[in-house]
């Protein structure tokens, strides 16, 4: 028999937007692979925009350097890299993660709909919710208050 979800868990998994109820699914290996491939394309997209902006002013040497720089960044964009972390921490990256979490339960979801859900004022909230539903952050039951004695970081304070 499955245990009932706590209200806190339901709040993480379920939400309403535009009069429709949505349910988040954890990111799986396929999602994480797709996310990693997306992050790998970002340096090439930036390079394309640079080359486009330079137009005829881009010499063959400049073009080669821009492409080489993009390749170097793309090769170091695995899931534990700073490039990856920075990419998914953006509004676009978080919206893409949300899209990946929603598409399992909502096959009609689009990246544009997910992007309209994630707003700048709710960016951190969505990042935390995606992390929690995917098991990448501790749940409320796993978080234990500490006096900081066994931690390198001081305990947080609330006002």
C-alpha cells in the first residue's frame, strides 16, 4: 500500500497555472542527458551569434578562434562543471528543467509554456522545487537543525 503524500510533498509535486493543474515528475537519466546536450550547445550558439554580429569583419583567424573557444567550453560542460551549473541556474535553464519535469505527466507541454511559468521573481523557488522533486535536495524530513558545531557553515538565521 502506498503511503499518502504529506501536504508539503504535494505542494512540491503539484501546482496550478493558467487554470490548469500540473504534476512534476523527477528528472530521470534521459532528462539529465538531454539537459547536458542542451548545455553543450550553448557555447556554439553564442559563437554563432558572435560570428553573425561580426559579419564581414570576422577574418578566418577570428572565426577559427571563436569556434575553438566554443569547442573548448562545450567539452567541459558536463553535469558537474561550472558551465553546466551556470546554465541551469538561468531563467532559461530553469524553465528547460521545468519542461523536462512536466513532460512525463503532460505530453502536450511545450518549452514556451514552461518558460511562461518560471518568472524571475520565482526563479529560486522553481530551482528548489525541481531539485526537491528530483531528489537533488534534502526533503524537510531530512533537514535537521544544527547548532553549527558539526558543520563548516554557520546555521542560517531567520528574521
